[in-house]
């Protein structure tokens, strides 16, 4: 969970706009009501009216006993009419550096990503009217909206390397005290990526004053430099992602059935399949009841490589899964040995990854598959990413699962993988716990890919669960027939 959720936390501060005057602005960023970082923003206009933006975002969090500091710096340049021209991004976490740059080429943004010693490039279509995220509030302020009127346009998200539709509606125009001076502000609602929020924008220059995203539990407020930069360690993500139960489910490998109730406001729907099913038709206020069973090993599986049966993205390399790198391909060949069918290969790869990552630690940033292969260190995210890269290098379609797994008396945020084995479809494996297939105590919350879109969607869903989820064990059953109830 450490990267996808953190990526989403980093995303929304990108919408902070400092206004056209080259004057610094500082914002306190909060997660779950606790200070979690700051944003430092500066915008200016060039000689031809072009819009130049610079933003520094710093997250200060905890991951158990470890402190986590993530710094991201974004430069962007737009034409006077808000057309995106170019951007660059630098992200640093615990010694890991990621660089992203992009420039407009006709109706596309050509984006280059440098991560873990590898460089990848992709083209992203720019719809008509698209603006950089940092210019969104200026676009609204200059639109001349009246209360009740709205405006929609595509936004290019520099950190996520993708375009998202956004919509704004002006609720009212009012005077408000901003850092000790009365200013006229616009109070708006907004929606992007399915997340609704409210924000206050200074009318004269589009500088953001405040924003709230209740579904994610995040907010940011304009503040003095000393207030914004004087925050200490922020919230503990591991503690927020831990759900204790009133019953002991250990050893979870012996469970044959597990029934859970999920409650919360605006929670996304979890994926459903033969292993994870909706149980009954409870009223909305009673929450969602799910029944989980252990995964089943397929009786037969397809010969590798598999192609044409699933979307191509599940076989393609990403910035984090360098499945086309010769070192990844060589490791995959060693790990699978003489196995040629999908399920035997998946089991061998899972076991190999479990043994290869000898330093099981939460102290690392989100490493790429190549970095993990070489460093042999990481937690569940590194296990899942390396496994997925090795699977793809073997011609075995793979995707990433984010969810909760039972460990040490509680459900905790966890990451594992699924592989497509042929007629039996997708089967989940957990190289962290050396389970192939997985036990019943795995609750899948999102299923996707480690590409930009997949990681962002997983992060947003993860934040929504972290902020608002209540989890209750209703009943469990073991292989010997023993029933467990609160």
C-alpha cells in the first residue's frame, strides 16, 4: 500500500495554484485531520503571457517505527490560453529518485520516465481544452462564472501521467479573510476521478485558499511559511490500515469460509469473483457482506506464452515492472525451470520470489522489479511487483491486487497478484506469504496494473478505504468444521 496510496496523496496537492504573481504560497496538507505535509507553490507569467508554475510537495508520514519523507517538485509551462506545453517532475523517497518529463507534440504529450536505472517513454493524447492540473483554478477564476454555473474540462495530471475529466460548479462569491486580509473568493464544488470535493479560490488570481476531499480524508489550507513547514511526523499509515477483530482467525490457512461486513461512506465496490462473493442482500445502512473462500488450484492450465485472451496491458512492461529487461527475463527462466504450463510456472515464480527477497522490511521505498531483483529487499509491494514482472517475462498474464490480509491478529493492508492460467481464468497468488493459491483471509479491494492508471486507481480506492472503512468478522469456519463467531 505504501506507493499507491502515497501516489494518490501526492496527486491532489498538484491542484494547488499560486496565481499569476510570482509570489510564494504555502499550504498545510492534512490526512485524516492530522498534518501530513506541506505544499510550496509559485506561479508567474512569461513575456508572451505563458503560464509558468512551480510546486514543491513534501509528505511527512510514519510507517510503523519508520519515518517516511517524500518530496516532489513539479515545473510546468502552459501557453497563455492554458494549452499544456511541457513539464518536469522530480520525486525523492528514502534515496530513490524518479524523474519524469513531458512536452507537447501536436495533440499528444510525449512523456519520459526514469526509474531504477531504466528509461521508458509513452505518448498520451491531449483532448481539446486540456489544462495542466496546476492551472485548473486559474482557468476557473478567469471563466467569469456566476453562482450556479459550472465548467468542465480535461486535466493533465503531471504526477499520474494521465488525463482526467474534471467539473467545477460555483456555489457563491463572498468576502473572506485570507492570511489576515479580506479577499473576494469563489466557493466551488469539484469532481475528478470520481472524487467530489469543495474548494475556495481567490477570485483575482485563481490562487487556491482551501480544499477538502471528504471521501479521501484529505484537505489543504493556505498558511504562513512557518506554519506549513513546521510540521512534525504525520499519521502512521500502517496503524490506519490495520483492522483488529474480535475473534482469532489464526492459523488463517485452515479457514474454509469467512464472512465479513464492510461499512463506510462512499466506499468503492470491491471486486467479486468465485472466491470473493457478495453474501445476501443487506440494506445499504447494514453494509456490504462478503463471503471469502480459499483460492483453488486449477486442474489444468494453458501452455505458455498466453496471448490474445486478456488485455495486452497484463503482459506489457511498466516503469515498475521491467519485464522486457534481460536481467528480469534471465531470472524468470531460472525460477520457472522446466515448467511450461501457466499454473506450475506461477507456483514456481511465487516460491522463488518469496525466497529471493531475503530482507523482509518495511523500510524501503516502492522499488521497481529490477531494483528488488538486485537488492533482495522489500515488503509485500516488492514481492507482488517482482512476481508480476517475472510472470510477464514468462508469457504469463499478471495483475496486481490491493486489499487486506489477516496477519498477527488483525487485517492489514496488503498487496499480492493474480495470474491468468487459461480456461480457469484468474488465480491469486501471494509470494509474500508463500501462498499459491491464497487462503480465505485475503480481502481484495482493487485489481489492476502497475501502470500509471492502475496505480492511481488503486491509490484512490485505498485512501477511501483507509479513511472510512469499518470491518467486522461475522463468522468463519475451519476445515475440521469448527465455527468461529464473535
